């Protein structure tokens, strides 16, 4: 079973000894050697990369190990390949022993720092060199941790105090009020980084071992990953069906931030259209109660707050990967529906013409469905049939922030818009090129089509974008996509597995998600690294922080292959008028011109620089910010469309007040989305 996926890291301790970990590392290397599409040689260069990646994942902020530790451990930098090959674990043993000692010491350091208020009148900096290197000795480590905590508190003060409104004489009183609480939050945040180790000292070997195996797998390419059984089961559930009260699961990043991990198709979280994998949870509001800041809480605590809420309405404030914030209302158990009810929600944008709109946040599939009718492609098809009953003149399919999922669903989705024939190509490790085909004759929708993408549209989203673009079947609008065009399979760590005969059912304690092929467009090029370039490129805030597959150090490179000779593209799209319209809209004063200005300044701001810990410097830097954070766009006064539902959805919602309220919120989100507005106008031009 193949997967098209966007990888997220996990840490889930499993009961193993260091000897077992050494064996699993060996099996990972052998599985890659046997099945990976472009296997790297296990040599000294690989060993050095593994050494670096392992410590980056174990200690990303360089607050656990000190320089003396790294000097001791550096003797293994070029010998890890030998340890893996011979199933040795000397390196892991010494690393674990050192790490255990440092964890206890860092915990004590944080407790000491937490007792003393920070002085923001002292002239001191957290330099780039200091922040990015290991401290010299425990004394240096304490200074570094103290500065990092102080910077967190200073940033919190700047968020809670308006320098323009607070007079200099009043600033001390404001700081005295904010500093104790912010210091507690900052120290708690740091201690969360220790929690998964300190609370499970007996499992420290296993936790470090899993980090080692994951680092090893990731050195082959960004999407090859080590999966303990629990993580493998959770991953497959995220692509299919899993019961969740609000329809979302959580994860934690290296810094302890609680993130959205996956969305259940058809759930309140999925139907909101506003949540995506990787969104950071900032606060939780139960009903009309006061919002709770969850920055000090871990995944289990946040999950408990939400699932135990007495009110059926929860408002999440999330921070998107592009830095913008958004409030999203969810309702408990809102999707108590039969399996054949729609998981994908659609709307009709009514203006000079009626345009259908479908948002697809993820490519999901029901792996237990042998007939293959419970995936997202079938759900999209059903929505299109309903929209056509209302005589739509065009259709917008929105896969922005869609990180991928089932490749088979992407093939079937392409078949909705394209008659039977090739929809893509892939090349295996032996160089053989195989055509991916839509085997169903005819189309479900053959009218004007616009596909919305952005830099977080990956894998399956890129496949559908590339296919529709190669066929000249749809206008692709947005920003260049992520650039992941490889396919993976999840296999047990078992070197006897034969890919040609494996049925995907063998159980094991550990698995590997392995890249086994590269995917190609019908024209012979690949979206790998390059992404899909839209016909109409719109300014996108996400481009300020998102770099795509090309930024990954071990991303696979591809060589073009021959174009598929059997596909017959439709007539080329007439782009001149559409490009001129988009150019005038994005250059005119307003949201898009502000985004462009923000992006230009963000390039400057992203350069690493020393951080002053002096209050007066922080205030001055705040005043000198060239562009404030772009706020969510407001509803246009001169709206060119209204939003309604197709008649089947109206009937379904009539007796459900919660569904009606959520529907109104979603409609308002669409009305205030400038990207939807320009997409609507572009489709109007296409249908003239």
C-alpha cells in the first residue's frame, strides 16, 4: 500500500534495550539498502550526518549538552556506520549516561533561575554564536539558559505592554506586574522539554534509541521514517477514520508547543476549513468562559481540557505556520452522521454567476474499505453532483494547506475531472517508469475549474495540481507548492519482506516508512523540489516562513524522464486576461499589496541577529518594526458574491442548530478570504 504524505516527527518510547535498538538501526539500514529508491551509502559521510541530525533532534536548543560532552562524543562522528553495520551500541550507551546527568543538572538550573526576577536594565545580549553553540561548562550553560528564559519573558512583556501607551515612568510598574507570571510560564515551558525524559528515567534508553533510529531514517530522505507500532497506527488513522470528539488529535514539537496533528474527515475540526496539521494551539475557550492560555500545558492536559468541556462549544485560538493567528469554533460530537454522509463540505458563491466551492483539507481514505468508496475522491464527487443540481457555472477546489495523504485518492480525484487515461508517472529504484491511470471512463464535472494551492500544499495535492495543469484542465491559483513528489510504503522492520508480494498485513513492534519511488508529471518533469508553479501566482504570507522540500538537507533530486505519449492535453488556457486582472488586483492598495510589503521586510527580519535583553532596546526595536503583523482581512464592503448552500445541505441542517451555527461561521470565513474573492473573479472571467 503506497502513501503520499507530509511527514511529522513523533517521540513514543517503546520497551527496548540498547541491544535491541542497535539491531533496529541495523535493520533500518538493510531495509533502505533493499528497497529505497535512491539509497545512500552507509559510510563516514553518512555517519557524520547522522551524528549531527541526532543531536539536533535530541537537543535542538543546545541546552542539555555542553561543549565538553560533544568533544567526548565526537570520537564517534565518523564511526556510527561501523556501529550500525556491526550492531554495536557504545555510542548510545555513553550518550545516554551523559544525557541522564545533564537532565538533572538542567532541571536544577531552571529551578534556581525561576527564583530571581529578571533585570531588564542591564546591557546584555543573547548572541547568535552563543545561541547556536554548546555552552562551555555548567557555568556557561546556566548563563545561556538564563538568557534564553529572560528573552522569552522580555518578549512576553512587549506583547503585554504597549510602549506607545505606557509612559516611561509607568513601565516599571507594568513590568513588576507581568514579570513574575511570565517568568513562571517561561520556566515551565523549558521544564516541559525535560518532562518526557525525567518522568521516564527507566525508559531513557528507549527514548534516546527511538530518537537515534528516527534520525538514522531521516538521513536517507525527509520522508523515510522510523515508526514504533503506536506511531504507525496513529499515522494510518490520520489518513483514514478514527473516532475523535472534535475531530482532531494533538502533538508536541521540540519546544513543547501543542500542535494539531491530524483531522478526522467530516468532523467539526475538518468542516471548519480553518484548521490544519501543524497549527499551534495558543488558547482554549470553553463556551463563553474566559479563554485559557495553554502555553504551560502539555498535550495530555490540553486534550483533557477540550474533551472534558461541559459546554459543547470550544473556541481554539491557533497560530498558523505563517505566523498569523485565527480563532476557530468547534462543537463536540457534531458529526454524529452515517458513513455515507458527506465528509467534504461545499458552498455556492452567488454573484453574476453561481460558482461551486469545495475545500479539501486532507486526502483521506478508509483502509478497511475493500470497495474503495469511502475516500475523499468519492466524497468530492458526491458534493459535485449536489452542486450541479443547483446549476453551477464553475467550480473552485481548495487544497491550500493540504499536506497530502493517499495517492490512490489523488488518482481517483483526477478522474473526476479527466476522462480515462494517464494522470501521472512514477519511477522505481530499478529505473522502470510506470504510468498511473484513471481507469474510469467519463467525468463527473467537465465545466470551468479553478484549483487553489499554496506552499503547504504537498504530495497528493501537488499530484492533482500537476495533472490538471498538464491537461490544461484547470486554472491553478496561489503560490508554488511544497515540492514533495515521492511515494512511501510502511513496512515492518523485516528484511525478508518482498515488495512485490507484501500485502500490508504483517504485524511487528517497529516499522519503517520508506521512500520507494519518485513521482513524475505527465510532461516528464517532477514536482520534487520544484513544486507546482501556479498559472496565477498570488502573494502569500506563508512564503515568509515556509521554504518547502528544497530546504531539506537530504531531499531527493530527480532527473527528467520522457513525457507520457498517451495523454492528450486539452486546448491551452487563455491566460493573458486572467494574468492582467490578477496583476491589477494584487498591486492595488489593499490586502495583497500589504502582503507583498510584509514579505519583502520578512526577508530582512529572518536573518539571524543578536538579541538585546535590555528593555529600552526592545521598545526601540518594536517601534522600528517596518511592517506590523498582517491582521485577518475584513469582509469586503463591495462583496461580489453571497454564499449559500446547495439544497441538500440546507435540508440536512434544518433540524440541527449546531450545524446551522457552524455553517454560518464557515460562510463568514469565506466572505472575508481575499484569496476566495480573487478566485471567484478569475472564474467569472473564465466563464465569459
